[in-house]
């Protein structure tokens, strides 16, 4: 598997959460999941309330700002696998890894995985 490049990492850092969020919503709703379930997944990973999430969207926070304000769940390291061609556990840049954690959780939600499994309840 390829490792991320500095250019790739910079692109992710500068991308706004608000620009990606509608794609997350579309992806999960198209597969019969709800925005509430999406928010549950985001809350679990980041610690953000729905209100705080909305503020970050309105502020057009970059992923760098978004994750700087997040409290990452202690079990996030259990999120493994391949997303966008990268093996998550091999991504060295912390911000890129956190972003891919979120991508992976959204992907699992859209694929119909049970919430207990998605939220890494041990």
C-alpha cells in the first residue's frame, strides 16, 4: 500500500469539513441510514455535540481546525482497514489518519454495519 505524501496530507488539512459533510450525508442516506446515525458516529470519534458540529460547518473549519478541536475517542486506534487506497493503521500523519478514521466510519455506516461494531464497543 502506498504511504501518504506531504501534498496529499496538506490537501486534506486544507479541505473544509463543510465541503465533505454533504457527501457523508448523501452516502449514508442513499444506503438507508440516517443523519442522526451519521452524527452518532461523528460524536463518538470527535466528542462534538450536534450544536458544535453545526458551528464548525458554519465556520467552514478545515479538517486541521476540525480535528484540533476534537477529542478523539480512546478506541479510535481500533479503526483499521483500507480507505481511499491507504491502510489506515499505516498512515503516519496524525491528521490524515484521523480524517481517514472518519471516512472509514462513514463507509461502514453506509455499508450497513451494526452501530456497536462501528463504534468499536469492546
